[in-house]
C-alpha cells in the first residue's frame, strides 16, 4: 500500500485492516501519536487525515490510501515549529506530555477551521482528548495564544 | 494537634536519607571535560517535572548554566538508590542530597584552584563553571577533571548558598522534557524500538483468582508472525513480530481459554457495609484522653463518609520491555522504584540482582503505584521464551483500568461531642480501608504475574506506611485543629478482594474531606463563618496564612453569587508535616454539580520552580475534582467492570474550571513537595461548596446526581 504521511510517500506491507497508528509507529517510525485506549475514546492517537482529526487507533490503514496524513511530526514546516508547538512551550502546557501530540493535531485542525475560535469552542473541540494530569487550562491558554498570534 | 515547629533552612547541608544510602560524590555526578555536568538522581520523571527542579538546584549550587546539566534517567547500573519516587519527597530528599553534593564539589574545585595559585579560595569567583582569580588567572571545572576525582566520600561542612543569593532556583525554568514532547520525538517507554523488538501481550483472567483450566493455542499460533505462546500456570501471553498481529493472537488465545471461576468480591452497592464489617487490624494513631471518662458533651455530631475504589487512569496503559542475554536480563520500566523492581524480579525469576539491570524510561503521568512494575515483569516472562530478542508488553486499556492496583475504597466515621457553647470537647475519627501500600520489592507484595504462574507467590493484603512516614489509611486523619481530646484510629482490612496500593495522597483524600465537612457543619451549628470558625481553632501560623490567602483571593464573604451557587473551603497540611494548602471552590448545583472556579493557596517553603509548583498544585486540584465528582471503580462479584473511558469517565475540558493558584513563597523554610498537597483540600472545598449551594451534606463520593439525591432527607 502507498501512504502519504507528512508530505512523503511510503510503501508499506501489511494487512489493510491494520490500524493506522501501528503503521505510523512501527513501520514509519513516527512515534508521536500514542496508543491510549484503542477505542477512539481518549484522543492520544489523533492524527489529521486531509486536515480532519481522526483516531488512528481504530482507523484501518486501507481507509487513508490516497489521502494526506499529518502527524505531530508533520506540524513542523521548513524546520519551523507550528505556532501551537511554540505556545505549548511558552505556557508549559503539559505535565506528562503523553496526550500532547493528540492535543496539538486536534487544535491545529481547529485553528484552520475556525481561526477566531473562543475559549468555549476550544474546550468543546478538546472534549474528546483526555488529560489526566490536569494541564487542561494551560492547554486552552496555549491554543488561545496561538490564535491571537496567527490573526 | 500541636503545630509542628519549623526551622529555617540551614545553609550547611544536613545529612539526608539519600546521602546516607549513597555516600560517594561520584555516585551523584560526573563533570565531563567537554563542559557538561552529568547528574544521576535516584528520583525519576513521572510527568511532575522533577528532573527540571533538580537540574536547577545543581546549576545553582555549582554556579553553572543550567544548559550544561544533563539529568541521567535512573538505572540500577549506576544511579544512586533513592528507593521510590513517591510521597512528594523528591525535592526534599534528592534535592537536598544534590545541594550538599554540589556545594562540596564546588568547594573542592575552588580549593584545587586556590592551592595551585597560592591564593585563598574565598578570593576566587565562579561564573558558569569558570574559576577566576583576582589577578585574572582562570581555570574551570572541566579543565580540572583530570586532577580532581569525585570518587570520594560526601563530607559534611560545605556551606550551601543562602536562598537570598539564588539566581536559578526560584525561577520558572522551562521543563527539560518539554521540547521532545511537543515535537513528538521518542521520549516514552512506549516509543522504544530496539532492533529486533517483538510485541508481547498477556491474557488476564476474566475474574479475580480465576484458574486457567485449559487453553487451545492453535488459533493464536496460526496468526502470522506469532513467535511464542507462553503459559505458566494461569499466566498466559503471546509474542509476535507485529503489533496488530499480537492483538489478533491475544483475542484468539482468549477465546481458546477455559477458566475456573468463582465469586470473590463484595457486593458493590454495600461496599461501605463490607468495609466496616470485614476483618481488620486496628491502629491508634492519636489518643489524647478521648477514650477515658465520659463522652463529655451536651450534644454530638456524627457522620459517616465513603469513597469508592479509584483507578489511576493514566493516559497510557502500562508498558514494560525486557531482553534476556544468556543468564543476564535487561529491563526497561516506568517504575517508581527501579531498585525495588529489580529485587522483586530477580527473586521471582531466580537470578541474582547483579544479573538484572532495570532502567527507568518515562511513562505517562504516574499518580502512585500503578501497573508499571507488573508490565515489566510480564515482559520478563514473555522475553524468556525468545532469548536475545527484546519484547515490549503494552497493557490493554481494559486491563489498565481493571487489573492495575486501585486506590482503596474507604469509610470514615467522625464523632464530635460539643459543650453548651458549641465547642468541641471530644473528637473521634475512625477509618476503615484496605492498606494503601503494596509496592513490589521483598518482603512485600509480589508482581501481578508472580501470583498467576504455576509456582505462584501469595499476595498479602496491602499494608499502611507508618505514621512517621505519613501513614496510609490514616494519612491526614489527625486534625490540624486544636481539639482538646481526640482519638484517631485506623481499621486496615486484613482481606483484600481487590488489589489496592498507593494512589496520590493516599488516605488524605477522604480523611480531609471528612474532617473539613464536619468542621464546616460545626461552624454552621455555631452560627460562625466557616473561615472564621477555622481560624479560632488554628494556632499553626502557616495554616492560618494559606486559609486567609485562599479566602481573600476567592472573594470569600463578598457578593451575591446567585441561586444554587455556593462557596466552600477546605484546608490541610499534607501528611501533617508537608505543604500547607487551602482551597475555595465555587459550585453551582442544578441537575449536576458544576464547579465554576477553584482558588488555591499553598505554602511549600522554598519554591524551586514556581511554575512547576503551580502546575503540580493545579493538576492535583483537577485530579481531585475528577475523583470527587465523577469517579468510581465498578465491579460485580467476580471482577472490575469499569474497563473503558466510557465506564470510567474522568473530567473533560468542558468540565474543567479555572484554577487560580496563590503561591506563598517562603524562601527561609525548606522546600516541601507539591504533588499531593491540593488533593484533600480540593475535595473538601467542593463538598462544602455543594452544601453552601444546596444545603445538602453529601458524604458519599463521588458527588454524582444519584449520590446528591440520596443525601436528601
């Protein structure tokens, strides 16, 4: 199968029903997206498919053939981090950081879709992304900052 | 209780337990010729930012740029043994040790330079590791490494800096691990991909104590790339080349199993009744004459509080990695105590500890004794079947929520006898709970798989740490308030239907909730404002200070907040000897309990990293809010049934209120841990705010609509 991930084409040999997450982590060496639950309930595995956040843990790899997959590693353009990666650092918007990659791609898609999104909208968009450490408010501040600086 | 006297930080480092156990300078650090300072701590990164705080302490005492400091992850092949990273003691123990080590290393380097130049050390200046004499001659720590060995005993006497002179400590230095994590670079144990790595999974029994009668392995072995099926007694696992295939094989193996099962768990609906009627061991934590004589009051307040079992519910399932090379074993784990894990593994597997190396690698957030150690041992057992090849085991989400150690369910009874004027004459606090400590490491509890193999080890019911270490069931059961006669007892269950162990704050969660609820009730009975009532009972100045700071910041006593809205306050000093923390919660209660704001005031003594402390306090408050309003491990008579995020929901972004943290900086006092201080006070504040909003004292956690309705008279 041929996959386009972060702008690069990759040939992978595996069962087409293999969850995208395992192909990314085990075949392509892109370990940014994380396994959290395997049921699409926590958001740790989120990646973008044609710009939309999806749970890569329960998305079979056949379904993304011919589409653009973007992982947290692909948020960097020309060596420059995404504005959200900068604001997450500025706000120290994590504790353990296991949920961070999923948060970043979800928010990147949100800001593309809705550049002026308000706080309540950010929280709603992140309700499918769980954080156990309690870094929520920092994450929301980081997204608000990224928004302000982009507009 | 009598306020514990506190003394200002001595500038001469005092011995710490960490230094006593690891007394050679070279165990703690190496200065490299290339200008790096390589630091080995026995404390591990759990997502709490401890490595950053420790690096700040090192940079401060040595006078080097923090960028030179390289924090090495703890491993049994060279790190100091500092036991567990637990109890909010890392900055206290490892920080004190490193401060003393660095102060001495600095003195040694200055003495070396001074002797060579014929000047006194006092005349020298150090800037970023470069030593300069008054006449301009220069050398540096890195130039001196060839002549100055750190292979020597730690000696007392080197003066550490005065806090007033701090440049690096006290600043919000960014987290060292953050750049990797926002870039998605490999950082977690789950991300390790050593050459030839295989994927392993374990079939956990369908119920507690189930015996594997037989298994048909044929279907599992037919899955492509399956390398081994491992069965030892009731321990069953599979190893495969690819992760998706090991999961298929796991499912196939599971459906090929025949188990012998029986009921072994109490009835969930009557869990409180079970706790107070099960066999227990009683310990009196405090008795100041409350048992003697008559009850001695004209009226009494009695109340029973309950919390269910709680899950750690970390975002990542536990993970372990192991490889056997001949009779040597290498293990990677996100354990809180790599030396204890090594002891446990080597004993169960029949190796000398010297044949086993356990290396710490970061996992997701760790809030106590989770399944990290168990997953490591799973990997050891599976890797034994494929010598020379590393095996990574990742638990399923379902196993993580149901088979990991749980925070114990608890009952607290409080009885307060009052005189005519409403003053407390006698205070009795009883706790029923399973023990809060069953960490691995001889002679305590075996790792999970060790209880399932053919030569099974028996799991003893969890114990409780002694009160001088903060206690377990009885943590924070002794009130901060000056009650004249008090009796505080724990009743630790000597039977353990569900495995329990340390979860953040241990018993402090419910003990503080209960004490603060009753104190609040007494304030209402006395017709006194709850903050004012507490102040009348408090002589501990630092407790009074956080109470007043939280109340003031929250606008306590001012303004109308509207119908169904109330403010509540909670206060505790963690372990009665750690950080002071007070929380004000603003709660709106209509169909459900909604917390609109939390205001937290905290005193952790000398603050090493202000933003790090705020992050920990805020995180603790939000986790406590999640436990207190939402969380409950569900079970039937055979096993835990809350196995996904749908059955075990935690706080979501839309439910998270703003958290305002006031940090009372006390540089003149020793640093105290921040990770657990806000748990009890937050829970208590929410419960008391719910009362203020509704007039209901809800004493059964979590504060779900059902439990609120059940509390109506």
